[in-house]
C-alpha cells in the first residue's frame, strides 16, 4: 500500500506527523490571521472613506460649489472681468496702444508702402513689364490673330463666296427668273388669253343683251309708270290735301 492512501481508522499517528502539524499551526495560522486582519482593516478603511466621501465631502463640495465657488466665479467673470476687460484693458490699455501703433507705426508704414513700395518699385516695375513684355506679347498675339483671321477665315470665305456661293446664287436667281417668266407666259397663254377671249366674244355681248332686256322689260316700264301714273296721282293727292286742309 502507497503512502498516499487514506489512513485506516484506528491507525496511529507518528511523532513526525505531530511535529509537522505543530509547525503548520505555529507558522501558517498567524500569517492567515494577519492577512484576515489586514483585509478587514482595508475594508474598514474603504468603507470609512466611502462614507466620508458620500456623507461629508460630496455635500460639502456641492455646498461650496453652488453657494461659494460658482457665485464667486460668476461675479468675477461678469463683473470684475467684464469691467476690467472693457474699462481697464480696452479703455486704458488697448485703445491708447492701438492709437499709438496707428499713429507711430501703421500709418507711417502705410505711407512708406504707398510712397516707396508702390510709386518707386511696383509702379515702375509694372510700367516696364507692360512696355517690354506685355505690350509686345499682346501685339504679337494681335498680329497672329489678325493674320489667322485674314487667311484662315476671311480668305476662305471670299473664295467660297466667289467660286461657289455666288455662282450658285446667280444660277438660282436665273432659274427662278426664267421659271417665273415661263410660268407667267404659260398662265397668260392658258388662262389670261382664253379668259379675255371668252369675255370679249361671249360674256360682254351676253351682258349687253341682258342689260338691254333689263332696260326694256324693267326700267322703261317703271319710268313710264312713274311718269304717267304715279306722278299725276301724287299731284292730284297733293291738290286734294291742300284744298281740304287749306294748305
């Protein structure tokens, strides 16, 4: 049987076992008790710290923030800093300093820049640049554009007009003119001349005959009736009315 097997009931414990157990009790139990005491003290300290923090420091901190620090900060920010910024810093420091800088630095610097930089350097430089660079370049560009326009646009258009568009236009005008003359001649031969012939040989004699018949049948009887019947009756009626009514 091995040494690791459980001891049987009633088996005797040797002196070595008792010595090992005593050493274990003497060495390990105090360390364990010390460790448990340290853990308990740590828990007590943490609990006390949490209690102090939650019950004392946090309310005190809130009280100080809301009733001391925040009103003091608002007062300093709104009153002291605003007054200091507006009246002291701006009115007594920045404004005089800005006026001093404007009078003694910026304005002379601006005049110096305007007088020396612009009039003595930039303006002559721009004049030289225009005279010796830009104007020759623009002149060359203008000459090139003019040459290109003359020989690439105007000359081809002149050739196109002279050798193509103008002959086509003249041909079209000639065709239209001769077509109009031919159409006029055809209309005159086929329409105008027959209509004139029909009017002279047929319509005009017929119209004259109808006018003569109308004059003989309608106009002359009406004239005769008016002259021989109606006019005497009107005169007789007028005389009767004058006799009766004394007119």
